[in-house]
């Protein structure tokens, strides 16, 4: 990133100085130096899976939040009431309106990953149950390891006290292979 008087500048675009001198571009390091253009490293953006807009000062919410209106009264999930077909209206259901936090979202992802990893061997479990055909030992070990990793991750996610601890957990997944 190139800066002139603290403002970012495009060195590939034409530039005219206050004195009226026009440059077709500012790719030449000597010209940039003469004009006082400095180069700085581009800012490193935070992972947008965990931070809004890549801003490390704006982490996403970890915990679920039950939503309330401006008076602090609970909000409810809206459903369509068709009891009067000529005048359908949205009404409150009995379910609270909840905005899911990162913990809930990632635990859902972890469970989906677990199910995906177990699915190719599920037929062996069914076969064992229905026809008492033994499941190979390596498959039993693999399935137990997948379930253990799922449990470990869910517990660690629940225990994460802040965004840094949470990121450390979800970026250190250790799924077994068969």
C-alpha cells in the first residue's frame, strides 16, 4: 500500500501534483521518493468467520442471544396465521426469537462433520444390529475416534471464554482417518 500525506494512493493511475505536474503513473521508485510517497504493508484483516468485516475490534457474538424489543420485552418467532384466508397475518409463535452465536453455529458444523465421517460405515452398524455380522475392529476404532473428537470439540467450544480461545479450539480440529 502506498501513502501520500497519510492517504492511500494508486501508483498505477495518473497523478497530478499541486504544482500541476502530471505523471502517467507513479511506478518509478525515484519519483515516489521525490514526491514523498511511502510504502507500507497492507493491513492484515482478521478472519471474517470470527470478526465482522475483518476487524479485530469487532468480534462476532460467541453466545446465543434471545432478542428483545426496544422496551426489553421478548421477541417471538413470527408465523403466518391463515385462519382468515382473506386476511392472512403474521403472529407470534410460542418460540423465542434467538440469534445464534458462533458457538452454536460451529457445534452444528462439528456435528455435521461427524455425521459425514460416520455415514460411510453406518451400514456396518445396521448390518451388525440386523444380522449380527461383526464390525471390523479398525472401523469400530475409527468410529469411536470420530465420536470422541466431536465430543472433545463440543466441550472445548462450550468452555471457550473469549474469541481467542474459541478460535484456538475450532482451528485445531483433529479428525481421524480410516
